[in-house]
C-alpha cells in the first residue's frame, strides 16, 4: 500500500472523552474512510506511527438528522476504528505526522 493511501485511510484521530479513556487500555480511536478495510487500517497505523497493532475493530456511525435555522439537514455517515496496540506501544497522535 502506498504512503498516500496510508494518509487517505486515516481521516483523523477521535479526540473525545471516551476515546481518551481508551488510551488507558492501549487503544486509540481514528475516524477512517467508509471504504477502508481492517487490513488497510492496520497497515496504515503500523506504517505511519511505527507501532505494532494487535487488533482493529470498526463500526459505522449513521449520520443524525438535525435542524439548522428551521431547515432539516443530515450529517454524513462515517466509519470509526478502534486500534489495539501491542503491550508497551504508544502513539502520540497530537504531536503531528
């Protein structure tokens, strides 16, 4: 897989309270492309951050219907990946790529 595809697979890290609590268990959460597979996500994280990945769990989040200035709109769907790192591995994704 090319380096460009590695950067395209990972849209960005999820920086929420729940995602931050995952770091205590050696896991990190990423927002990924809808067409990304678990194998692609594993390779992208291992190549970009130079860590060993033991498991990748994915889930699709359906977009909500919201009102904006009285008009009905819909947020887009996205895919979330929770990546489990090997024992002793750590990723500082806030430092930049």
